[in-house]
């Protein structure tokens, strides 16, 4: 997202009228021969090298009619026994979404947060955290850059809600109980793609990108897709600067029985003076949110990351009824940060204490998958049987250093010189040469059978995945400290009843498998070392039950789901100063969603999630029945995209988001107020010198509301992330 502080004046209103589109407006202007339209592109290649190819867009083009369901392959929404939404590249372009987090702002079951003490994008799905390094890329874990992911490389963002360890395997980072996210890379379509885009925002956040796609050969069997972007400038937060550079290459080839694809990507992101999260001091109330554009970061703080990732995937038809596939992926990541983590020390005046915290991290990931899927009939019952095997390895190298503490204030921050490290400073390893601190290996075998009864009106899926997880931690000087070797079996039982071609009901029982957390080095509120620092806890299982209904009227769709999920919780016990598993968290909720184009020229996308997240089985029952940290009782989104009558090629859109009150502590004494935010945008399609020109504009947080956007994301930790200020962006895309 191009973000910047901007005063909403009549000048801004005039500029808003010049903004311009790329997609939906074509439906209303096609009847006028004098108005340019984009030709329909038939995608003959698939992002995942599968015979089915990409599922078709739903009416309105903002979401797809289905998506990848792990080992089960691509499925239509009415035949999927889970709640899911699959966001398209059309939506990404129309909303000028610059990151995966920007796309997920449209999802009523997802809220955006950050990692603890860093700038990693973190997604809270059904009230449970999903780390960005637990997102899958074309079906493989561990390949997405850990801190942040650009959208220029992405064709689809697929959200599958609920426990999914059988479907996808356990996420290697230890999150994903509430759902999973899969990113599909871009592929060359049936028609050439030649697009150059330029963008700008206030505070000088400028970028340029290119998107080129071609198919080659007499039967167009070979495809090449190239995407590149570079951008830098202010972010709308005072004195905060960002720079991002990315390059991706997607290749694919197919014959009558074989399909191959490969991806290579590079991304670098640098932040200077990034605004930190805020931890609330023990026993203190939540402070009022500072001005949305204010920055209480020190001038010497920064966060920098580089990632290189690659995948290869292939699929072969062994017979008309049997298909085999295999994939492999690798990622090398490098992070260097100079951070602070303000902790409030007063109830009303915003005073904080904090440390300078330097850290370095290097990740090496290798992952692979192989499987086979076959179809056959037995006594009138149709079977689709899938089997797969996966393997994953990650090696992480870390080092860190703390300075002595210093005082500041979130309302009136005072810049200080970067504190030097003293003989009393705490640290681990060498920042110039981080050593191996964690090695994680996992492998799994999975088998599933989807049986179709009663002329395909009843679909019953039974499956089981056996998974082994091995963790080995090392201290910051190299020797091994703790090991954990565990294996579990994750079952799935799901049924879909298709009442007719427009309506289906489903139910599932699924389990989530999560690797044990690593005990942190320190507790920050109050500050003290953890007695069992760096210990790897054993794996644990969450259990989910879900009922749902889906409706597809062709132009308009809706769904509803009721779910309950129970998982163990881990946090620091202040009595023993140890990090462990103490109690459970139960999330129950109802999700309602709508999507599609109910009337020509008007597209809707949104919904509401009601959550009741409670702590249960807490030590001595001290917090039983209290709300879980960082989980609001209600969150809703509603978005509309409208082709303006009488203004050929012009469309406008708006989105309203609301999140109710949540708590930042387990005792529910630290209440974070509810918030509501509005975003608006517009687009216009025209022709200049025989070339299609698309102009787009957007303002997020139109009212420039100051609010705490989230209140947690790490087990047992309630920390506040200040919402972004009013942000303004303009882009121009030329097709040639």
C-alpha cells in the first residue's frame, strides 16, 4: 500500500474524480463501441501446473469460484467442506493492494497485526495467529518472505478457514490453528501481457512496476511471466521511510499428459525509523491512541530483509483416471534489525521505558511434496483417492544484543543517541556471524478418499495424515540445548450435501497440529530472564467442529459457518518465571459472508464474524471464562464497487471495516476500544494513442482516525499496533 498523511480538502476531491480502473468498469462500457474494453484473456496455463487450471472468477471478478484445498486439489466452493474465499488479481489491482495484508483487509474473518517486537506481518484468523512465514506458496510452506510479501508476483490469495493440518500439513512456524493462506504465482495467459505501472503517494512514496507475459511454440505450450517492481519514499507516518524491490520469473510448459512450472523470486525490503508496537506496563490501563501519523520511533531504528525463493512443480497423467505430482522449493532469507519495544510506565501520560534491541537472522528452507490422485467407481459409489508425502527442513541462525534501558514517550517522543552496549548489556551470539540456533524437520504421509453418493449430491471425505516433527535448539554459541521429537496423526471427516445446483450444506471435524513454541529469552512485562529459555515445548493438537451452508445464485453468493475450536495455550508463569503450556483457549464463532455482482454494475464483498474466545482450564481457574487476548467479539467488513451510470469507463469503490473491543491482558483489565475505518477508491479506463490506460486512486482511513488496530499476536502477549493514518495513492497502468 502506498501510504501517506494527506489533508482531505476540495483539492483532494477534485483529484479523486480523475482516478482510474482496470477491470469491472468494462462490463458496463462494452456496449459502447467508442469506449475501449479489455479483451477476455483465456488462461491456458495453471499457476499450480494442474490439469484443472485456475478456477474461474465468480461474478464481479473479485473472488474465484473455488481454489486449492491442499491434498484434495482444486475444488468448487459448493463442493468444499470448509469455509474459504479466494481473492483474485483483479481485486488486488483495483484496490492497489501492495502487500498480502492489504488484500486480507477485505476478509471479515481476518485482522492484521504484527509479530512480537518486529515488523513481520501477522494475520489473526478466527482469533488465532497465522505468521507470514506459515503462508504457503503454490502449496509449499516456508517459501514466503518472513516479514512481508509484495503482491506483484501473486495471481490469487486463497484463504481456507479452520483447522487444516490434514489438508495442508502442520505449519512449520507453529501457527495456523484458525486457518491457512495459500498464494498462487502468476502465469502467462492465453493472450500476451505487457503492462507498465507508475504510482505515487503523498510523502513521496513512488514506485514503478512491469508485468510481461508471453506464450511460445506452435501450440503455445511454453509460457513466461516476468514481474518487477521498485519503490521507495515516506509512508504517511512522520519520518518513517520504506523501500521495496522485487523480481519474479514464472515459467510453465505442458504437453497432452505432462505439465511443468517453475518460479524464481527475489524481494528486498528496508524500513527506516519504523513505528514500533507498544507493550502495556503491568497493571496499567490501555493508553489513548496517539495521532495516527505520529512516530515515536528513534531515528536510528531500522528493519531490513532480503529473500530469494524458488519452486519447481510437475504433474503427469499416468492414465485418464490417475495423475501424479511432485514439487520442491527453497528459500534463503536474511534479516538485520535495530529495534525498540516501548513499555508504558504511566497510566495517562504516555511515558515508556525501552531498550535498543539489535538482531540478525538467517533462514535456509528446503521443502518438497509428492502425491498421486486417482478416480474409480465401486458399486455405484464414485471415489477420488489422494495420497501424498511431504518433507520440510528449516535451519535458523540468530544473534541479538540489548542495550541498557532508556526513557521516552509515545505522545512527546524525545530523540536520543543510539545507546551503546555496556559490559552489563545482555546478548547472544555474534551479530556479524549468527550461528545455528534452531533446526526444524517435519515429514508426513496423507491419504484421503472423497466418495460421491446419490448422483453426486452427497460428498463424504475421510482422511488421515501422519506427521513427524523434530526440533533441535542450540544456544547462541553453538552447542545443542533442547530437543523435541514427536509424531501425531491428524484425522479429517467431512461431508457436503448438495441440495441443488445453488445450495449446499457441509460439516467437518478437523484437527490442527502445531509444533511446540520455543521459550523466549526474556519476559518484558515485568522484565526478567526466562528460567527455561530456548526450550522447545512438545507439539500439541487443536480440535475443531464446524457446520456451514453455501449459496450460489450465479451472480451472487453467500455463506454461513458455525465453528468451535479448542487449543492449548502457552505463556510465562510469573511465579516460576518459566514458559510453558498452562490452560486452553476455546474460540466459538459464526461467520457470514457475501460476494458477487447481484445487479449489473454493482459488486459486493464483505461479511461479519462473531467470536466468543474464552480462556478455559487456566492455572487455578484464575482467568477461566475471561476473553482471550487480542480477540474481538465482532468484526465486519462491507465493500462495494460501482460502475457509475452515465460516466463510461468510470467506477468507484468503498470499504467499511469495524472491529469491536478486545483485551490486551488475560485478566481483561486492559480494554482496547473498538474502531471503525472507511476506505474509498476510484478507477477509470480510457485509450491514449491506441493504448489502454488505466488510472486508479485510493484513500484509506478517510477520516484519519487514530486507533489501536490490534492487541496481540504472540502467545500470552498483549501488545498494541497503531493503525495507519489517512493514506493516499495514485497509479497509472499502460497496456501495450
